[in-house]
C-alpha cells in the first residue's frame, strides 16, 4: 500500500516537472510570436482613394473629392527596407502575371540606323523632254504620228505642211538658181532662207535639181523619243513655232518621292535609295538622290526627293507607284543606346522609362525621365538619362505606371511627387457652403494650386499644388485675408466681422 502511494507521488512529481520545463522552453517562443504579431498592428496604415491617389490619410473614410470609400494603401514587402520611397515594389507573381520584361542597357548599344520609307511615282526626266514644232506657218495636210505613246526616231517624217511662205521661198530659190553665174550670193541667200525654215540640204537640192516647186514640205523629227502629248490634228492650221508633239526620252527617268518633314534632316544628296514597284513585284531598282526640294508642301508637310535611275529596257514607265527605303547610318552618333518603343511612356514633351532598382529581394522599379534622339522606326536613340549598368523595363512599363498612379507616387501623369502632395492636416475654419465656396476659390486663385477641396465636417483643406510655384504658407495667408482662420494665421477682426451671418464660426 505504501509502495502504491509512493508510486503516485513520483508520477505527480514527474508531471509537475514536465509542465515547468515545458513552460520554460516554449513560453519564450509564444512571447516572441505575440510580439511578432503585434508588429504589423503597430505599423501605421495609409488610406487612399483609387480615383484620386493624392488623397492620403491615416484612417478610413470617404474621399473628399468624389466621396468614394478610401482603400488601404499597399505596404512594402519584407527584405526591401531601404528602397526609394518613390519606387514601386511588386511581387514575383505580379511581375510574371503582367509579363514585365527587363533588359540591361549595355546590351542595347549599337550604331543607330535610321530607316526612312517614302512613297512616290515615276516621272520622265524633265531634262530630256522635247517639243516638235512647225517652223513655218501653214496647214497640216498629213500626220505620220497619230497617238500618244508612239515612238519617234530622229529624221522621221512626222507631218506634211502646205505653206504659202514656203512656196514663195522655193520660187525665189529657182529664180536665184538661174542667176547663179552672175549673182552667186543671191542663190546662197535663198538657200539660207529655206534652211532657216528647217528644210534639209537634201530637200533643197531636190528642188534645185527638179526645178519644180513642192506644194507640201515634210516636217522631220530632230530628236528621238516617245510621244507623250499630241497637240494637232490633220487639217489644223499652225503658226510658226506652234507645237505639234511633246516627246520624252525615257532612257533615264526620275523617281519622285514625298519625304516627311521629320525625315528631311536624315536625307542628303548622294544617299543610295532602293525602291520597288507594285507593277513589278520581286524586282528592286536603285539610284542616288540628286535633288531635295527646299520648299515644303504646306498641306502635306512633305518635300519632293528626286532619285535618278537608268531605264535602258523601258521597264519604268511614268506614273508607276514606287515604295522606297533609305538606310542612313548615323555615324555622327557613334555607338549609342537604342531602346525599343515598348520601354517608353510619353507625357507631352517628356519621355520616361522605368529602371529596375539593384540589390533588392523583390522587384523594385523607379521612374526616370530621359532625353531621346532620332526615331528609328520601332526604336529610339537615347541621348542622356541612362547608363550601361542599369536595367530598364522593355515590356510592361504601363502596368508599373498604373500601379504608381494608384499609390500616389511619381508616374506618367505625375512626374514630380512634390507637385501632388496632399495637405490633409491644414485646418481652415468655416461653417457653411458659402464658406466652402470662398475657401476653395481663394486657394485655386493662387498660382501653382491645381486642386483645392474643403471638407465642411472635418474642416480639412486638401490641396494639390506645385511646390516650385507656391507653398501651404501662402495659401494660409490668403485664406486669413478673406476672413478664415488657419492654424498659422488668424483673420483680421474687421474682415471676419464683414462675413455673412451664416459664416460666423467664432464663438
């Protein structure tokens, strides 16, 4: 019986000892856990508006601008205690979901190549245009060329003309021929007169030999070419110097392209140009720029660029459409940083990118304003703002910027965080809607204030302002001058007493 009692006492002692040591060992850990659980509660929570991220306060409520419920602002994750307060921190999952891609700037360096696309048409070489004219007045009896597009060879008969003046000149030649022995100068003068009217020596010799006056005279082509315009019909009367046909020599043609104003600085006389035609797919032609029009078209904002091309096979025909590509190596820029368009966000005159911050456990990105050079199609030359060791976002920059806007940090719409700082602790005394209207109008009339909202219930004035142009102190002084007390300045009694009865807030 005594042994049983001793045994129960021993078991009791062991149980008590176990409780003691258990508390000793695990008690501290539960205390640490309690401390750890209390840490987040001790952190101050910031509340903001999803539509107006400049509104930020330390307690929940409604937005004073749109009356939407405020939402808690996302807090920074662990492991990035020393990140820039203007930077955007994202989780690995969020980066993967948004397909955010980054590239080291050093890998983007190359010699920039400016590609310029131009569109135009084929034109005849204006230096090779000719007109076939009648050198005497008369009536067209016969036309040997009947339509545009016909080929004319030099020396070919193009028309026969009846001319009273030529009849008289032929008669004078025959009379002078009879007096050749005594008056040779008279014969030479008659011959020169016919040569002046473009009769050939063969035609003149034929008249002298036959002794007969020709009723019609052949008009010969003095150049070769293709008829591009027919000016007369058979039976028409033409005056001396009247145009019969317009010819074009198409052995060499011009490709006339329209170059946009922004591309003109990268086009020079002598640049090699390759172009294709819709009529001849798969075949390319080339030439050099021989002329750039110094005057822009005021409607299209383009200038004509001329490219000369040999056309021995006459494949290139006037009015054909042509597409040109000019590749200009910008050697003056050297080995420059070239970034894709997907990395850029534009805000009026500014261009910004997001730079990944180094030495952080989670991905952290910060906005950076850069200076751009030439546009290279889907890429841009960077003049300043980036260095080789940095890593920039080349895909998904807009997603990061949207997150920055929601958190009220510098973003595409708000490059300077100081410009949109919310002053929620600026108390302004007032009572009614008339006070609200007076307070907000007074604040908005100050240069640099972009937004001013006064809450009747809390007496808080929320400002959005440019810190380079104004300050809260200026706003407080202006409000005191119109009769509203602030924390720093009190309104003059005379101004306050002049307020309407409903606006008297002093007790």
